[in-house]
C-alpha cells in the first residue's frame, strides 16, 4: 500500500509550485486552488479528465538522480501528488482511493518539453515511462499528506 508524500499545486501556468498539507479533490474537476481546477494551466483548453490530478513516485525522482545525475526536487516535476510505495504505471485503468477521494488512472504522465524548459534540466529523457500518472477524480474528498493510497479495482 502506498502513501501520499506531498501535495503540490500552482495557481496558474508556469507559476511556482506550492506544497500544501491538504487539498480538496473535486469529482470531475480537479484540486481546489490548482491551475487546472482554475482553468489556468498550460493545457487547460484541452479540458480532458486526465488533467484533474497527477501523481509521481518519489522513487522515480530518486532514480533519475541515480541513473541520470539529474537532481530534481519532487515538486519541480509539477505533479500534484508525490507518492511512495505504489507503482503508478500499474494504476492505468484502475480505480484507487487517495485519502477520502477516489480516482481512476487514465494514462501515464510522460515528461514534455514544457517541463524541461521550466526546470532547465534533462528531465524529458530521464523521466520517460516514470513521469507519473494522470488521473480522473471520480469521488470528491480531502487528500492529506501521509494518506494511504489503496487500489480498489
């Protein structure tokens, strides 16, 4: 069983990521206060359910330093939830509980040139297939640091 290590949001496109201790996840909308919830994200015009909440494994961030010598603070990956102890790639097509919220893994969150431009590091190559998970929020609820992540289906 995995857990939430940190919660990260940004109010608008390119804004500094803020770590917060808890957040309200809104079904079919996003995380309260985050750029995609506010329709201020880089890709907000696409308005797809896979932009509601994103995850990255703390283990992946550690691995890119070990394997590629790229030092990245987990929040710099610009994913909402940093996890520990859960294989996010295996959650594509699965329902899972994060704190009080229920999510469904939609697809992998592969790194892009936009992210690489913001952090000025070789994250695009180093995070291929370990850049995290894009998910849809199925049931609203609070998500807090140290909450468990439990696979449902």
